[in-house]
C-alpha cells in the first residue's frame, strides 16, 4: 500500500495529535506533542503507529537535552551504545552518537565528522540485530546542505522488475562496518578492538518488516559482498541494487531546522546526509539508535 492510501485508511484513526504528511512519499509531522515534557504512556502507542505508517516522523521546536533524548528513545526499545566510542559526546549518555564539525573552540573544523553518513545506508545493519528506530536531534544546522534524505524501501522493492525480485530471492549480503568505514572514512579506521566487536554479519537482501509484514529491500552502504557469490560479481550486484533502490521519486529530503527531532524506521528506509561546507558552516546533531530484531 502506498503512503497516500495509508493516510486515507488512517483518516479514521483517532490520532490524539495532528498528523501532517511531509511529502507524497513518506514522512509526517506530529503537531501538538511536547517531547520536552516526556511522553505520556497512553500517547506512545499512537506515536508508534504514526512511525510505522509514515516511516519518518518529525517534531518541531523541542528542547531535548541528552537525558530526555535517551529516555524518549527507550520507548522504542534497547538503545545502542555505538562501538565507535570516539562519537560518544557525553560521558553520562554513551547512547548518544554526536555528529559535529566544530573544533574545541567551537569553530568549523573543515572536517566532516562521519563521511559514511553521506551514502545511502541503514543504521546498524552491521550487527546481527539491526537498527530499529533512529532518533536524531538538531542542535545547530548549516544554512545550506546538511540535509537528511530518506528513501522508501517498501516501494523500492515493489518497483523492482520481476526478474530482479527473482534474482534476489534467498540472497544474503554480508554487512561490515569495517568495510564501509575504511571505504568512506579511511583516515579514521576502526581499531583492532572495535573491529573484534563487530564481525561481519549476513542478512537477507529482501526482508519482511517484522511489524507491517511488508517486504522491503535491505541493503545500503554497509553491505560488502553476497554470500556464495564471486566477490566482484556480488559487489556489482550490490551497487546495482543500491542504485535501483534509490530513485528520486521515492525520496523525502529533509531540510533541518534547529530543535527538530526526527525518528525514522531503519527497517524499511535507506537514508543519507548531504554534504555542507564544513570549513564555514556549523552542524551539530545528536543521534540515538534503537536496536531491533534479526532481519528475516
Ligand atoms: C546518519 O546517517 O545516521 C546521520 C544522518 C545525518 O547526519 O543527517
């Protein structure tokens, strides 16, 4: 079912807040909920329903200090502590992955904090239990660039040719953080200790979303090779499917404003950040990823 149909079907859903779709493809803004005061237990199921329906949900004008961000994330499940501890921005909240291009004096450093985020990926696909929700908060945003783009993997699957669907059926890709990190941000590779904590893992290329039960493509930039296939042939197929999965018409492009919160469903989306001028502009974001299930 396409988003528009979901929206129609859900008109009768008695949302205890206003829901404003962000694009014809995916995404909705939730209006009338103040995350800053914490979430009332009885409201969360409706927020979760909106998250499943729209894949990305947005809250505006939120004061969300790190403690509240982690607390909000816990509503979705167990919050990941990222293996790359150089991104743990807060001693008391190792669950927060801190993405900032500022130097110690608070000036733009000219360095992108994580160039791996600039390529289509899904958070935590390099673990056996992959990313469920990601909750990202914008502290400082650049005037140009630094957007986050999301692509709908349900429709990407539906739009594959029957021949490609058949070809991918039963195939498993091996995802590796060491592979993607080295490829995209090789100047700051995983340490041996970090590598040992995240050995490569295999996942189906076509997965079933555990809650909506819809099929979707599950690939992205952490996927290195295909099990049982010649390495180069597998690489070529991964690149081809990543390209086929991300046509413009399935993408929602989010332009950030400070104090916005986005929550996205890693199980049925790919996302990427866009570049910005790291020598002149400031971008400071905090991210929490909730760990989900093993894909099937
Ligand atoms: C991410 O890829 O998880 C972060 C995206 C962003 O920085 O916009």
